[in-house]
C-alpha cells in the first residue's frame, strides 16, 4: 500500500514537473524565439527606418529628375546655365566684381 502511494505521488509530481517544463518552453519561445514579441518590435523599427530612407531617396530622385529636365534642350534656360557655371566652375563675367573674403 505504501509503495502504491509513493508511485502515485511520483507520477503526479512527474506530470506536474513535465507540464511546468512545457509551459516554460512555450513562454520562452513567445518572448525570445524566432517569432517572438521582441523580434516583432525590432522588425517594426527596422521597417520604419527603411521607409524613412526610402522616402529620402525618392525625394532626392525627384529633385535630380527636375534638375535634369531643366537641362534638356527643349527646356534650356540661360539663367539656370549661368547659375550653374557660377557655382560649379567659378566663372564670372567681365562686368562683375569678385570680393574674396578670407577668414
């Protein structure tokens, strides 16, 4: 009789411990697994950073395309060309005065 109670308690305790281990296993996968809550948050932050970079690139592309369209033969503007030559090449006309200020 005493042997029967020991076996019954052992089986009952073994099932409880096994259930607790399985519970810990699934809880750990919820918080620290490959598809965990932390991964979802980190992926959402990476997605928002990538969207911001994408929007910046799209805006840069629009600006460059507008500048390219201004330089096409049918849209050629002499004022824009002189502005580019002043900025990039440092060219000046004969009636202009250049003052060089050194810091």
